[in-house]
């Protein structure tokens, strides 16, 4: 993989959302003009041996490298920030056990595809370290890290829901070498949880992969900000890339555009072209500078 290679986040199911077979999904991503990406696993996706073979063939045929597999879970809702707090990730107690099992299933699926990183939104981590949910989730993340370690994988936390300092302290408390971050600058804005470049500085040593996504700040506290095409939001993607270079990150630049339909592909194509331009302006990476674990 090239330093700062541009990739795309896509999902099982294709059209980045409807029911399309893996070969068509991967071909569509390849036709956007990238040869690496991150694969999100829909909660209902069957991950049996047959599917492993189908996905392997689809990826090999297009020469597509998957750098991260993302797990997601039945019952999650991103309808509002409060539904995210109640339903997403490892936080809701009632679904914790089944989601832990599903996480292991995704780790094994990723391992079969030769993917060395598993990531997910674990949900809103409470700041209070004595909170029973905090303790239970910390223990669960430790177990997930240990499981991923057996598969020679990193486990990465998607950023955004909590301020960077809370995340950094949580990572220190979990205390596992293979725990990292998939840094999403737009999520910091969407959730109103902190200025993205300052956040990146705080968690810099933990960044394994990044999402290139853009967004406008919320206008009302507790409400979502608005996701935008790359370059149209408040992230300052050019400064984001400069900052990534400064912290010695040379892993992939994975475009995430969380809309569906034709506009998603239009925006991703424009994003790829723009990131390639910005990349060309950065000094050539030296392999010795690489600190990405990928
Ligand atoms: Mg993201």
C-alpha cells in the first residue's frame, strides 16, 4: 500500500446500502478509482464460509485491499444523538452479550479475509470511571482486544461521540497494546465533541486509520451537525492532511460519505480527486516515517 493511499468506506450489501452482491459492490468501489477501502458489515450480514469465499473472490478479482472491517449491530439507531446514546455499540447493557459475540464473528471474518484491523463505534463512553456501564464496557473492550490479538488484529475505536481526552483516558485505562483509533474528524463536529485538529493532537499516538469526512457544526446543542461533501464543511481537510503528516501518519485516507444513492458516488469521486491533489502537494513520504500499524 502506498503512503496516504486514498480509499473508500463501503458496506456489505452494496450501493453502499441496498442489496447488491459482493462482486458488484467491490466492482462499483473499484470503478470509483480506488484499490483500498474499509468494509462495514451490516448487522444482518451472514458471515459463513460461503460468504467468506464470495468476498475473497470479489476482492481478489478487483485487486481491492481491505484495511479495516467495521462491525455494527442489530438495534442500533443513528436517528438522533440521544438514540445513539441509548442504542449504539457496547453501551446498552441488554445487547452487550450478543454484540460481543457478533464482534468476535466479525473479527474472524476479517481474519479470513486477511484484514489486520477491526473497528467499531462502541458508543458513548461515560466519563465517570465508577459508572457500572463504564466498567462493563472497559472489560468488554479488553476481551475484544484480546480476541483480536489472537487474530493478529488491532481493535480500533471510531472517534466522535466523546471528547478526545475522555477517549485517550479510556484507552489508557483499557491498557491493551492492540487498541487504537479510527479517527473521524467530521464526527467530532457532528456530535459537537471538540475541534477535530485539536482532538487529533490529543489522541495522535493511537491513530491507526482515518476517515476523510466533512461536516458543519450543530447550530443547537444536543442536535446533529450536518455531514457535507469533502471540502464543504468545517473540518479544513487540507489542514487535516497537514496535521496527519505532522504526527507521522502515512496510513490510508479513507473517504466516508454517509448518504445513499447516486450523489454518494458523485461526492466520493470528487473527494478522491481532491484528496489526490492535496496528497501531491505533501512532501513524499519516507517508509521510515511510517507509524501506521497497517
Ligand atoms: Mg466514520
